């Protein structure tokens, strides 16, 4: 059995950050569902912080696809930060990067978000 995926939900500016820790596998679905349920209806952008994630396997990718579907239906945008180079490549090959903006760290994601809003 896999170690439990842990998460923390926090608000930064106008978006919600979900800090993930542990393994993103079949068991991670429960943790992500709980984290997603904690987000208020008014939140339009969610930043997934992968800084504490040790492993993302194929079922973890499927869990992320489910989250993408859920967020898209709710009109929410997903961002990701702190992915290793290996997982950035996987996100690109699996085309997750078509639906999740990828940033090297949280500060860059926040700055990018603020820049895009100032251009509106």
C-alpha cells in the first residue's frame, strides 16, 4: 500500500494553492478530492504546488486528469509549480501542460498571474 498523499490548502492573493506532499498515485484521488472540496466557489485559479511530491505514477496522472475535468467544468484554471524536469516532460508528453500552466516556483506563478490580470 502506498503512503498517504498529504495536502494543505491555502489562499494567496486571489487564488488557492494546494501544497501536495508524498506520492501522487491511485490513493491520491481521495486527498485531491478533499482539497478541492475546501476551495470556495469564488476561486477561479488553483495552483498545485508539487514541491513535496516524491512520485507521480500513471494512476496519479489519471487523478490529475480527473481534477482537470472537474476544474474545467467549474470554469477554473489550474496552474502547477515546483515540478522536476522529469515530471515537466511527462506533463508535456501526456499533454497535461495543455490544460495546466507550468511554472518553476510559486513566486513565478503568482507574478505571471498578476501580469496577465494587469493586461486585461
